[in-house]
């Protein structure tokens, strides 16, 4: 029985969170993906470096009207993937700061945050030095992915599994089977 590991994807609308999950789950890209409403949940057992973990992935909506709901999705999460769009980083990366701040204020104390620059397949005039400096200052790993061509997606999730603590495997071991002796009752 593989242990469960909760992951939440945060970020603006249209940065590619749903496409990133779709690429990971089915190794495909859907150019006509609809906006997520509220949140979507999917799980997948994933093996990396001999460890198998059941990843419970929460893909949250990026629209402003759903922001008040998002904290309930990252409650008890082990990893938060804060996503931004590399093809228009000025706006989406600035708004990614909001999610980092929210996680610091109301996220689990042991949550690991990863900054994910998605759409690396598109031309970009992104100032990577500013993005790298922010991530270094906040001690947040920075990763680049492309849901369209798959670049970096498997590495992202392999890294999450590889970093899982061995403690979760001990907690997930099969519980012992208990047997009860039933006394025969004698009736009248």
C-alpha cells in the first residue's frame, strides 16, 4: 500500500496548472482545456528512485472569485506548486508572490513550496535574474516546465517523490490483522 502525499497547485488562471496535471497523469496535452471551477482532484501512484507514493493532486482555480476557497485545498498539503506563466512573467510571477505569502500565513507549517515557471516552450522576455533572486531570497526551489511538450514535468514529480520522507512509508505500512475470539454463548 503506497502512502498518500497531498500536492496543491496554485497560481493565476491560464498559467497552465490543469495542463501540467494532465501532462503528468496522461502524458498528453489538451490545447482546449477549460478553466477549473473551484478545484479538481486526481490521484496517481508514482514511482521514483524505488519509492512509490500515491500523489493526491489538487488543481485549484486561478480566478479571483475562487481565492477565498483555496486555503481549504492546501490545508494538510505536503507540497505547494506555485505556478506562473513564463510567456508573460511580469504579471503572473508578481501574482505568484501572493500565493507564497498566503502559504506563509495560513498554510501548513511543514509545507514545501516549489515555484514552477510553466510554458517554457513559448518565447519569453522573462527577466530570469529577478525570478531567481526572489526564489533564492525565500529559499524556494525554481523549476521550469512545459505542459505542451512535457519538458520538466516528469522531473518535477520525480523530485517530489524522491524528497518524501521515509517516515511516510513507515506510517503507511499495512496495519496488523487483529483476531477476536468469540465465546460461544449458551442459551437456556
